[in-house]
C-alpha cells in the first residue's frame, strides 16, 4: 500500500503524520507500506519510520547520478537519504513536466542501478478510454517504458495502473475495469518476460482509492495493492486503507 503525497505537507506536518500513523499501523504484517513525501521532507520521513516497518520513497528522479541539472534529484541521493522506493512516470509528471516513456525507461534503469525499487505508473486519459483506446495506450506505455528492461531488472519493479480520469476526481475505476487493465498489463509482461515473472509482478491500482472503496477493489485478485494520493495524507484514513490489504 503506497501513499503518494504529491506537493503536500511541510516537515512539521510530515512528522505529525507519522506521530499518529505509526501507532495506528503498529503490528501490521499484512502488506508493505510505502510513503512518498516531497524531496525536502524525505529525511524527516525516514527518521520518523526508523522503528516501524514503513518505507519511504521519492516521487521522481533524474536518470543521471549527478551533474548540471538544476532542480533535479538523482537515484544516488535518494538512496543516501534512506529511500527504498521511487515513483517513475506518474501521470502528473507526464502531463505537466513532459515525462516521456523513453525517460521512464531511463529513470527506471537508474533507480534499479542504485538499488531502489521503482513503481512505474501507466494509465489512459479520459478521451483515450472514451474512444476505446485504453488497451492500445497501456500496451504502448509498457512497450516503450518497461519492455526494455532486462529480466532481472523487471523482477524488481512494480507497476501502478492509474487511469488519469480517476486521479483526484473521486471517480474510481470499478473493480472490474481495474482488473481488466491489470490483466492486460500482466499479459504484456508474460509475453516479454515469461509467465513466472508476470505472475510475480505486483500491480497496484491508483485513482481515488478511499477507505470506503478499497475493500471492493482489493477483492479482485489481479489487484496487488493501491497507490493512494489524497486519502494517504490523513493518518486515520491511510491506516484504514492499509488494514484492507
Ligand atoms: P488520488 O491520487 O488517490 O488522489 O486519486 C492517486 C495518485 O495520483 O497516485
């Protein structure tokens, strides 16, 4: 269960969240829990989870180790601060910051080289769904952003299926719609990396996951977890989501 905090929370608010959240999920052994705070709050977050099984990740990275790239952060820096995970290719990065599938692949490779576990985000926009192009979009994103990994690299990534029309809109995909997309992604994975690798792949669903819809979604065996935005900002609501895993 992953919480994507986007551009929310100061350092103080980050510490406050964990102060409450840690006791709410104390003893959790049902699932892995990962939180993605903003870069400037990574250190606070890492320190806040020192004694509980919650891991921290970056929301983005640059593919280089270091260099003259003003405003960017590298995989090496994320690892050094204590991150274990990183999001790659979130739809907001694709939509507002020119993220391409080619960059997604480069960033994923850089993350893996530094020992981070990437969650690669894919998903169709509303017009693509309405015009019946969901399958094509997912196949293309997989082909350009994921298929270029080696088998060993692929065994270390997770994929998040996040239909863009469901993100932050309150319009969750139905469990059946999500399962259908996950199964398509798994088929693409099986074609490229073999059935075993595809069976092992963790595919998270993201897009308006809330405490009151998560159980229905998680009943689908194709859904291995959730990438949660808005509802991960509140310790009570995210702890309820974690408990539905
Ligand atoms: P949301 O965001 O849960 O607020 O829809 C999900 C995401 O962007 O990962």
